[in-house]
C-alpha cells in the first residue's frame, strides 16, 4: 500500500514528470528517453510487464497507454538499452533523448526558467511541430493536468477553468502555433466545444477536428489513442472511441441546498457527478460519497485514476485512495496531481 500520493498517469501505469529545479541542482540523472511504442504485427502490449522491465534498467518510469500503443518515459545512463528494449516489442516513433546532466548544469548557471516546463507549453509546440501525424491542442483546467497532457504527447496546452474557459481566438492561436496543417482539439469540457469548433473555422488553412471530450480524463484517454501514422479523420474516430471507453466521475461540494436529479442535496455535502453532470452520490463524508458512486459504475474496470484537485489536500487524497483499495481489492488505484479547480477529484475507471 502506498505511503504517499504518487504522480501517476492514466491509461496505465506509473509516471514521474520532469525532475524539479532542486533535484536537478543536486543530482545526476543521466538521460531522459521518451518514445511511443506500437506492437509488432498482431501482437499486443503488456503495459505492466513493460513497466516492470524498464524499472529494472531505469528510474522515473512512465508506461502510459494500452495494448495498442504506449508512451514510454525513462531516466537512466544508457538510452540505447531503453530503445533496444522497445524495438524488441514493436515499432518506435516520436523518439526523444535528452541529457539531464547538461540540463542540470544549465539550471545551476541560468536558474529554473532555463528548462522547459509548465511555463513553456506553447514553446513546446514548436519543438514538436515536425513530428509525424496530427498535432493535438488540449484544454487543461489545471497545471498538473497540463503537465500530463504535455508528457503524453500534446503539442500545445491551453489553460481552461482558471477565470473562464478559453475563447475561440485563444484556441485558434494555439492551433496556428503548432505549425502543422492537421490539428486535433481536445476541449475537455462541454462548454468549450463550441469555441473549439469556431476556432477551427478561424483557421481555414488548417484541417481541424474537434473530439468532444467532456473532461480531462476523457482527453487523456483520447490522446493516448493517437495514431501518428493516421490522418485527422481516422484519429478523431479512434480518439472518440477511446474517450467513450472509460467511465468518469467528478467530485465537488454543494454550495447551496438544491434538488438534483430528483434528490435533495444540502449545502456542504460532497456530491459525485457523472460526465454529463448527473448526480451519482451525495454524502457528508467525501470518501463515502465516492465509494457510493464507484459502486454504481459498470463492472469490469481494472484501474481507478484519481486526479487530485485544488480543493483536496494530500492526506484526504491518500485516505480516499486507500479506502478504494480496500473495497476494490483487485483494482489498481493511482493518484495524479491535477490541480483542477471546482472539482476536488476527477476520477477515471478503465
């Protein structure tokens, strides 16, 4: 059982984002190796076995995806070993090898602003504009979720929910900023879909598709399904299917007494909503409300990913995760720093 929340990506399995300024200043990390792995022929990927194998040769391991495709992220001294292992399983694309020791020297000389991170998401779009396949613009309601989207391959991230959803103009600017003529937009909020479609109309020189993701968890599932070898239309269908394949919950608090879906909810209660805002559970205790809602999900899920929002502290997150582990003993439960406002937790089940 975990002792503290870990930064974990959905789609399976474990991840750690870039090392912090303090870590890079004090330690040597070798190389950061990143690539997208697709299986050979008719084979399927075993993401758990891949994770275990990579943890034997490296650290800060991420294996995010499913049997059809996975995003790999490893820190070690031998990037050739990481790449060679991937080649034994299938085909590699979007390969990137970065010298973290050199990055650390730059940090010590120039300070933390010299290394790409959460403040450089738009700049990252130019670095990835030459990659094959459509670019992806994702709307993220928090810094943690934005980091997840960039880690698993988004070309650009537009902040949403902090003081309002992005406008069509802001999304159009991000679309043009990718530098590519095929772009997929993940609005990750029903209220952003119209602006995303309008943004596409503002970019007549770009082929734009909007995948109607209702929240960031659906957006992450969609992005993990991106096929770099396919075009916009094929990817839009594939990513829509992936988004709809998961179940999601949104945990928040009632700000006033109200009747929701025929049920009276009182101010201060914790409520759990489905992806279309339907009420699934309400209770004065947050953990009990979430347990009630998870029991109502379609059975058969193997992974619960909890994206921790601004309204929840680390202790509450750990208590909730442990309660879910106790009740659903065969299900893996992981915690991710999401930083989203309004919802203390965004939960995906897959």
